[in-house]
């Protein structure tokens, strides 16, 4: 349970700075210190997991050569390190999943509920109602006296992407209090996500909610959900007249006046593609996007990887994620303890993650990236365990050669 709580807390630790830029690490990175200890105790690591350890070294090597070629610029190397640090959590997940440490994704659901409730209480008691305590009065920006890690869009996308896991208590737990806790958390997200003013998080949460309604109540309930959403659009004028939604009204008006509902994203993406065309194989090798643009990020995960590492980096990074996703799909279907709804939960999580990456560098946001690779490692470990049990139950027959 403690492991799940740490992974679900979107908080950071400042560990220094370089070139006037702070160096922040998500609190879940504390588990990386256990990696050498667990590796020593582990006798066998699967080939795919070993590749997961080697792949970060490939990207760090690219960053190292790029830093050297630009006169030893440490910012480039730090950018490469920031890019790969999330990947090391695959090893943490694998080693915990294959050890005697008790871990369940149901624990993640409980931990996520606790975090969401704490965020709401922080907004109510530490904010200036009807505004929250986050950046510019946005809701969902504080955890007690601490600000959430990153811009509100990033932290809200993290909560929205992970929200399908809140369906697990209804699927796997018979405890009524825990189900009530998950339901309260979902209701809180219905309020916090729009008030965070993150449009991408709102879209992701709408997809997540539709998936959960389908899991729990069937296809007919999904149609009712869609009608309810359309009804909400008709009530839009009344909703925005409420003072609590003043921030939403201001953000919409600003976008309309600017003539760009994407807040400049289309232009940013075009710039990123133009820069990639200059170096299509290895990209800009972790040069900061802010050196070529007034924006500090590409505002999309896929283009960020393409811009930083080129075609080779995209093939290595997303190719590996795809391989583990295929393996996860196999584990969910082969292991009898996973039901159809379990598979739907993780499928919805994957869809939400894919959509979030279209509008934000969601995986580069350390709390989400750390948890994603950690979960991948858990499923890698469970696949190995399943293969071991199957092998011991039905060992291969020896070959008899004629003398």
C-alpha cells in the first residue's frame, strides 16, 4: 500500500539546479535507490526486462555525444537523463512483482482515492473559495501546503489517466467502504478536472468515465452518459454564470479572442516538425526546445520524442512500449485471475494515456511516466511467473535419439 501511495502522489523534490533551471524529481524516484539491492538478490531477469535496462543507456549516450559536440553543455545531458529516468521504474516494477513484496493494483485505486480527497480538501481550506489554491487560482493544484509537481495541466492529466483504476474496487473488492471511497473520488474528479482549466484532462476524464460506465453498467448506460453530456452542453450558459466557473469563462474568452482554441499548439507542433526535418534520424539530440521557440515544451509526447531523438528514438522508445503492451495483453488473457472487466480497466487506461499524449508530454511528466513503466514491469514479472508455473506443470518431454 505504501508503494502505491508514493507512486500516486504527484509531488516533487528539488535536488538542485543547472543553468538557472531547477532539477526536480518526483517522489516516486526514491524507489530507484532500491534497484541495486533488488538486482543483487535477483538471479534471473527476462530478456525483455534486460532490454528495458539497456534502452535508457542508448538515449543517455545520444545525449552525451550531443553535449560533447556543443562544448560540454550539461543541460543537454540533464535533458537526456530527465527523459530516461522514468524508464528505470520498469526494473523496479519487475523486481517488486517477482519478489515476495505484496502489491496489487487495487492498492493503487485506494491510494489514488486518498490523494484525490487530499487535493480537494487542500483547495477548499487553503484556496480562496470559489477559486482553488493552485496556479492562478486553479483547482487541483495543492497537496496540503505543497504545490503539485508541474503545471496544473500535467497533474490533472495524471489523475485523469489513472482514474480508470478507480473502477477496480467495484470489480475486485466486496468492501462497501472502499467502494464508497472510490465513488467519492470519482465525484470529486467530476468537479476538479473542469475547474483545473485543463482541456486535455477533461477530454481524458470523459473517455475514462465512459469506459468505467461501460464496464459497470453496460452499453445502454453509455448512451445515457452521452445524452447527459449533451444535456450539459445545453446548460453551458447557466453553468458558466456561476462564480465558481469564472476561470473557465476567462480561459474560453481568451482562446476565442486569440483566434486559436488550441492556445498555439498547432503552431508549436508545426515548429517541432520543421526542426525534426532538419535532423530526421537522431532529431535534435536533446537540445532544449526553448532554444528554438518561446515555448518550453512541444506540448505533445509523440512529437517531443521525435524532435529530441528522431526516427531511431521513436522506434526504440515506442517500439519497446508496444512490445510490453502486447505482453501485458497476453498476461491479462492468459491468467485466469483477471476478468473481462480487469482487461477493460487496463485497456481504458491505455486509451486515456494515448489521448493525453496527443496534447501533453504526459509520459515525460515523471509521476505518470514512473507509474506507467512501473506497471509495465509488474506485468513483465507476472508473465515470467506464469511461464515458470506452466513449465513446471508440463515440462518438455526429453528427445530419444536412436542409438
